[in-house]
């Protein structure tokens, strides 16, 4: 009978251990926040082949045109929609002589003074608005811009089946999670049944041996149950205290009400205005900077009605401009005073897109803090992100790494390996 008790105890212990293991695994899967960077990294890695194919199809000229369009044209011209000036798509076909188109882009006022019929016509149709001159743009630059416009206006992407849903979890993972939950419930009930069986077997064994049988204690009065519940409560409370302390001051998901309902989805998404057109400090120094009202008025001196709020929100902007009052925007991304972060370092040296830290800004009608911006989040990136050693003068001082990369002794250099996790790199 002792052997039976030992076997039953082993089975019971094994089941409990299995339950704890499955619960822990399930907790780790379920704890993944779909807004965290890890999910977006999986999505980006899933799309890498498609992006490489698209880049190969687009070619360097159109990519060059995209950059020029974003920096030089997007603030006044939409691809398929007129803004301050006419839409770009199809506009080149209105010029009988392409050389005149080149001259118009470089210095529109010169053509107007010469009395060029179509140049004068455009000038009058658009309320004599003066188009800035771009004397440094070559013919190839202008051709690249219009090639990009043509591509964007006519390109229809192939349907690509991605088994990833950024709002939830992949379909296969959802099934696996459900299966694990059901399995854990079944194992818990099995454990309780086996526990009851061991009690019955123990009582029968004592009856057969003639040993005194203790008075059964109701399950809800069991000391083991009380101890177990106490441990669970202590672990739960301890976890929440530690987790709450860690998250003090963090604002992931923070989306305050702003004095003007500004939509990044409209400006950066629909109109494809480059981030650095408004946040010009991102490539120049520590702060990305919030644009002055005067920069907004470059477009809104002519555009006085929006697609969603009509004239209401733009009227607020114009009032700020006319009264000379600065807009009191509510800051969203805040770091502790002892943390040093330099935008230019990440934009120029690392070559990161704004979305790497700020998330899909071009899809946000209301801007919110996408990532936790915690120390662990930053360190995880520095440990896994490869420093770009190719054609990057910033990293020329790391001669040994360059030699090892050239000889094949090293295949990658992470930010951590060049001091990216040293305390003094990010803390004053």
C-alpha cells in the first residue's frame, strides 16, 4: 500500500508541475502586448521579402524621387490631390516642351516674366501664388520626382497573405492558446480527482491495517488550502507592487487632448509629408522640436478647410498665427531628467525611421506614445540592433571590427558591442 501511495504522490506532483509549467508558458504568450516593439519586429521581418522585392522593382531613381518629393514638394502638392498647388500626377503631360517643365521647377517666375502661355495660365489659376525656386535640382532629379509620382499614382500592390494581425495574435497562435487553456483546466480537474483518490486509498489502507482513521477535514477547512491561498495572495500582491513600481512614470498609450485636433494620419499618411519637414531638429540635435505656427501657415495660408473638421480646427491655427500666440501643445513623449537621448544620433548614424520608436505615426489620427520607452526597452534594442558599418564614417574608428568583418571572423556588430549599453552612454 505504501508503494501505491508513493506512486499516487509522484503522479500528483508531476501533474502539479505540469500545470505550473503550462500556466507559465501561457502567461508569457498572453502577456505579449500587441503594441510592443516585439510584435512590430515580427511584422516587419515577415514583410522583409516583400519590401526587398518592392525595392528591386522600384529601382534607385524612384527611391531618389521619393526622397526629393517628400522634402521639396509634399508640403504644397499632393500626388493625386491639389493642395496649395496643383496635384503632381499628370501635371508633366500639360507641358509641350519638357525643357520648359525643367525651367518651371527651377525658377517659375522667370518663365512667367517671359510670358510663357502655360506658365502664366498656372500662375493665374492658382491665385498668383509664387512657387519657390529649386535651382539646384537637375533634370535627372526632376525626372526622378515625376517617376516616383507616376509609380505611386498607378502602382497596385499584389495581395500578400500575411498570417499576422497587429491588433491580436496570429490565427495559429490563437488556436494554440485556446488549446493550452482547455488542457490546463482538464489537468487541474484531473489533479483534484487524483488528490481525492489518494485520500480514499489512504483511508482504505488504514482500515485494512486496523490503524485509527482520522476524522476527515472538509476541503475548505484544510490547512494546505489555507497555506496555498496565502502563498498565491502574497505572490500576486508582490508581483503587482514590483510591477507598479517599475512602471512609475511610464506613459505607454498616453494620448492627451491637444489644443488643435492635429491628425498625423492625414498629414504624414494621406499627404505623405516627411516627418522632418515639421520636426526638423531630429536630424540636427537632441530634440526633434515642435514646428512654429509659421511653418504650419506655409500650407494653411491657402488651405483653410480640412476633410474631417471643416474650418473649425484650421481656424484655431489661424487665430494663433494672427495673434502671435504660441500653441500650447501637450508633450507626449517624456523621459526622466537623468536620461540622455539624442535624435540626431539615431536618425543620422543609426539610420532609424521615426516609426522604430514612435510606432505607425502615419496611421494615428490622435498621436499616442507607442512604446514604453523604458530602460529595458532601449537596452533590448541596443543588444539586437546591428550597427551599420558599411559606408558610415562615424564608425571608422573601430578598426579591429572593420578588419574582422572584412576577414569574415565577424558577421555583425551590435550597438551593445560599441558601448551602447554602458551607463554613461545614456545617463548624465
